[in-house]
C-alpha cells in the first residue's frame, strides 16, 4: 500500500494559523478521507490548526453526493463514496490535489464565496504557467482552451462543510493519464473533454506547482477573510 510518508511542511506557508502539509508519495483515497474527517472534527473542536494538504492518489474514482451510477461507464479502478458535493471524479498520479480544512466560522460563513475563492486561487496559479483559465456559468470546475480549440476541464472542485469547517477541495491536472477519465462522465459533463498542463505543452513539476500555489495562498485566505465583511466577487 502506498504511504503518506515522507511528508513535509513548507517553509513559505503564508499564514501561521494554517498548517501546510505536502505528501510526496501516493496517498490511498480512503486513508486521506479518514484523515480529513479527523482533522475536520479537531478543527471544529478547537483542538487543531486549520490545514491545507497537497497530495496525489493512486488511480481511483470518487462519487459525490449527486453521483449518477449511469455516469460510471467503466469502473476499472476502485470506486469510493467521497461524501463531498458533486458527481464522479477521477484522481490519480500526475494530478495534484489540495484538501482544505479551514474554519469558515472565522473566515466568513459563505460556501458559495468559499468555492469562488478556490476557483480564483487555481485560475491565478495557472496563469503563472502561461495558462489562461476561467469559470464557466453552470459548469463546475476550472476551464481552459484545449489543443483542439475547444473548452476542456483542467481542474475540478468539490467541497463539504461540516460545522462550518471545510473538507475536500480541488484538483489540477499536471500530467495524469487522461485515458483514465474515460471510465466516468467527469462531474456529469459529457459534452466537454479533460485536459492537462502537459497536454497544453506546459511541463510543470509538482514542486513548481506547489510553490506557485502557496505563493498565491495569502490572497486566497485574504479573500475568505473579507467574505464576512463584503460579498464575494
């Protein structure tokens, strides 16, 4: 079984209230889910700091609360009930995942703004690598222009909030095996494809991605902290 070790804490975390954990080996999805749930409860109880966890999983299909069994077209990998919002999603090597255990009690109790802020964080980080990405009304996720000129998804978002403490988060395709997505209808959106930084000609290591993401994290956290005072934009 894959292990979470070795993990590391980054030296450039923007907010001392938030623990940053970086896993450098594949973390089984069920193991990560159990750790997320435990940390969520500890944060809610005031017994642990908030945490952002960057990691990758072995190949797995995860089912959100709105998953339609008809959209699991080829269950060639393990299928796990995730407990988050959304439908079916694929995770696997080459896809960087960010799990967020943040306390919205102190960062604005607005789930819509929380998701909006995550989208902005990922979009801004993609721009650092020369990739223009955007939100698309009515379609969950982060979108860009694929090599064939059509819109394609490069990042997925799915969250759960319990006692106003968040779980799950986002994933971004650095260089996964895109054929693995063909076993599902990703996020229930059949008419659009999935792409990656590598497919777009951008060779980005997980270390470079993590560093760029963390460099923009303070803006993300500041956006959340403003949520309690203003509506999200």
